[in-house]
């Protein structure tokens, strides 16, 4: 198991890279932290794994039992792939309060910025297992309404709480065993805003899932923090960019350190077979979903790094020519973007 100081160093490096982004959440409810390269940092404490801008903030709190998992996943867009690192904790430690009703928690003593610590924190009661999704406010009118609706579900058709929250745009705060993400900028119901933002999607929440089925979270653990290092093919807004070999190499290091053994073994087997010139028809296709994903991601990466290899067309036609099981999963396609609040 990787020592916490090494995890701390890697997370510190990711915080210092504006091309990296972070999230705390589950399927249907999530808070994300992004920043621009030229954005002013109002709090920058890499040793404490804390960062803040005028639009949001992130604080990571490590524990000795943290379990990191680096993964790659297929995109629905041909030739693309996603990657990330999910930091998990054993279920007994990771389990949230799982509140199902709007609950007032009092002043937010744990707020990242001292100026926010007298504002009142409310758990929205979304029943998420791996984190608590909260809002924070000192707005008198919103406080009055929230207190009137406390003890009831904000997702009930008759509830006025969620509408009032969207209109008032209080701070949103996601709290897990490994830290908190805070979003200060306004909720946008039309499009996903740039920078820190949140999503609450009741239809997806009903699944009760903490993560995409394409991410092999270790048994007995729950995901508590997600990190998305710079992708070689597109930026944080999903826009294409020239292929960046250095981003691929940096993530490969994380995959070697924290990747699922089955995934890494199949990816290495596929790349070796292609580099040896093996005919695609002679290759034993993996029998598991994870193995097939590894094979297809390997092909997509080789199309970038070894585009002149004459057998790649045959391999792509054989193994990656049609939409597959992982392509239809929204969380596999854009794991840290689940559409607007």
C-alpha cells in the first residue's frame, strides 16, 4: 500500500496544476473544483492540501486508510478516453450520515475560509452514502424557509426548498471523509458554468450508486475524492487540443502505481502483441469488461503514439469499431460532469 506521504506529494502536485480538477460526490450529486491557469488564488496552501479562488475552494484531509485507484475509461467519442484517480476509504470510515431529510447543522466551523464560519450549514438530505451534500447561508429569508422545511425531503414535489436554494444560490459544500469542496459561484440552470460548480440530478440519485460501474473501486471501500489529471486529448472543458505526450506519460506513472492489476496486465499484453505484429484474429479477446476496456484504451492510445503502425487499422476494426458496453455509461464518458443543477 502506498504511504500517505507519497499520496500527499502527488495530490500536492495535482493541486498546483491548473489543468487538474477535483470532485467529491456520487452519481447524481457532485461538487467539482476547477480553476483557470491565470485565476487569482485567495488561499494557496499546498502543504495543507488546500486551495481557494473567488469561485470555490477545496481542502483534502488524508487518512492512513486511504486507498487510491487510478483508472482509464472509454469515451463515447471515437478515439478518446477518460482517466482519473479515485481515493477511497473503507466503508465503516467512509459512510456519511446518509440523511434523507433537510437538516440544520449549525455554524460551519469547518469552512475553508474563516469569513464563512458563522454562516449556517444545512445537509440537503440526499441520502448519499459516501459524502454529505450541504448548502451554507446567512441569508435571513432563505434561513427562514429552510428552517420551515427542515425534517422534510427537499426532493418531494411539494417542497419549496430546492427552488428557493436554486434562486438564492447559497454556497454548496460537499463533505467526505477525505475533505470538502466548496462552490461559491451562482447556480446556472441553463448550462454548466466554467470553474467550480455542482450538480443535483434526482433521477440519477435514485440509483444509489456512488460511482460509475466502469471504475473498479476496491471491494469494501467507498470513493471519497476524485482527481482528474490533465488529459492528453482535451482540456477541462472537453475541447480538443493537440495531443500532449507529457500528460499521457504522467498519468501512466499513476496507473503503474495505483491501477487495478487486471487492467494493467491486459493493457500491457495488448500493447506487446501489437508491437510484435500479431494478427488481431489471433489475439484472445479478454473475457471481462475491465479487460476489454483495457484493450480498447490501449488501441486508442497507440493510435496517438504509434499512428504509423500498419496493423492498427486491423486491430481497431476487430476490437474498437463499434460502440461497446462502456461507451453508453455517462459517468464513464464524463465522470466529473453530470450536467447543471
